[in-house]
C-alpha cells in the first residue's frame, strides 16, 4: 500500500511534464501574419550598430520613434560563428546563415573602384586579387580571406547570398557607409566599411553606393575628430534610391563611438543623427517601399541582442517572429536576408538557413511594444545566465541518483528505499514541469 502514493506522485509528475511540454510546443508553433501581401518596390535598410532597445529608450528620437510606431519590432538575436564582431554580423546578414569574419583589418577594406589604394586604384587591386574586372561601385579587397574563413566552417554557407539573389532578379543594390577615422590612413586597417558585406555578391562587389571620404566631415568634438556628413550621405542616397532597389545606409558614427568606448546611445541623440534618419525617411514612399532597421552587432561581448524593425505597406504594427526561434519579439540576424527577399516578392534560396519574418498581432501601444521588448530582453539575458548552472545541477543530481540506484541493485538483496531517496526521486521527476511553471514567476 505504501507504494501507491509514490506511484501516484510519479504519474502526476510525468503527466505534468508532458502537459507543459505540449503546451509550450503548441505555443511555439503558432505562426504570424506575412510581412506583405504584395511585393514592395524598394527596401531601405538602416543599420544601427551597437544599439539595443534600452539604449533607444534613454533618448528622444522623434524620427525613429515615429518609424517604430508604424513598424513590427523585435529583439534581433546576434548568432554568428565564432567571434561576434561588426563584420561577422554583416556577413551573416548577407549570407542568411550564421557566418564568421576573419577578425583581421581586411574585413573592412571596402573601397569605391576609383579610390586609391597605395599607388593603384581599388579597381586595379581588386582585379589583381580576384581576377574580376569591376568598373564602378564598391569592391571588397578582403573578399578572398573572408571566403576562406567561411569555407573552413564546413557548412552550407554562401557569403554574399543576398547580393547574388537580388542580382539574379534584377534588383539594384547600393551601400552608403564609412566608419573610418580611428587608424592612420594608408593601410588596410584604416578602412572600416564592413557594411558592404550585407549587399555584396559572392565575388565581393556592390554595383553602386559610396563609402569614401566624401561621407565624412571634420568635427573636433566627435569621436576621432570626424563624423558623418549628413548632406553628403543624403545626396549619395538620393543618387541610388531608384525603382526596384535595396539600399543600406549605416549610422557610422555609432561605430566610431563604440570604438572610442563612449556610450553607444550617445551619438543617436545628436542632431546629425536625427537629421540623417529624417532625411532618409522623407525619400521613402510608405505606400510602396519598405524600411528595415537592424543592429548587426551588440554593444558588449556578453550581450547578443540588438534592434530590428520593419515598416511596409499595409503592415500592421506588432511583434516580429520567425520559424527560427518561434517566439514573438525575437528573430535571428540570419532571418533578415530571407525577409528582405520576401518583401520584394522572392523566395529565399534553399541554402539560406534563416527564416522569413512574420508578424504577431498585439494590442499594445508603440511605447508598450518597446517596453515589452526591453523586459523580454532582460528575461532572455536572465535565462542565459542561469541555464548552464541549472542544467549542470540537474545533470549532476541525476547522475548521483542513477549511481546510487545502480549500487543498491548490485547488492541483489531485499532493501527498503529510505524516505529521503523517494523524495529526491520525486524532486527529479518534478524538475522539468517546474521549469515551465517558473515562467509564471518574476525571478529577475
């Protein structure tokens, strides 16, 4: 008779585990609405390196605030291979699959074809290094080492997959970015133009855009004495913002501020940044064009979440989600490329491991959505901190119980299980459902 309560407890624990597991699985598989019902004409990609939702909550940014109020938003989880630096983020954006940088100065060595590199033009150096002749646009002089670094990963990864897909469908591409300023000129390490890696093709070229010194202006008060020339950047954008195109514009002052070690959100609060965002958005037709805001890299090594937002015609504001994570408000950096293709009415190639965004509906206001993302981000970071120690405790405890049971069985004699052993076994069985129930409690 004494065994019946124990058996009942075991059955209840097992049933609870199965129930909560099924509930969680069902919730995870709930989909969302598609980004668009018809292809958009153009896509503007605004890159905000080193910026998270808490950073933006601390400053007043009317232009960005208005954009986010009309957008589906989420936390962009930065999962790359190996190092999580700016280049790895951009390469992953362009590959639609987790990718890596080389970790060397050549990662940012992108130049306009007419720019000088040493005593030659970038066009000539690119032809010597790759055997490919490019007459205009922007070329990546470090494409060889970058391809080698990702080829060594032995996964189905294609650097420049987004650029190749856009080129096949006749979509124009352009990149406008220059984060130079913190190394003396004349060497490869002087160039910090990693943004090209999002839209370049697999050969390392983007047919249009500007990454040269014309995008910069001197300012003694700015990090490294230079800052983005807003007027020049907007002029460069207008020159390439044409029908059926994708254009990436980087807020490069954020990169310089991060390299200097200043607060990542500080540049986002200045007048120049506000003017840049406002000027870009004025050129966008919300009835025909889409805007995608991404953060390709997080602000610290122990952080892996940045901002992401999408505004598109007839898209109701909500939370972004994808099949990669199946959680409202969370998507992967590898999901961006398939989503850009989806906005333009294209299916992503099979080798892209990322999944296109969908949108989960919500009744929260714009401020409420952003507050929810900040809270969800804190919750996710808490889970990341406790997951490993909790799993380790569970494994060790299970091993001790298993070892003890083995030793007792090896005696081949009648034995009575002590009450504390029964209690320990029930705790072990109840651990899994307890983890699901713990979501109801505010631990952080």
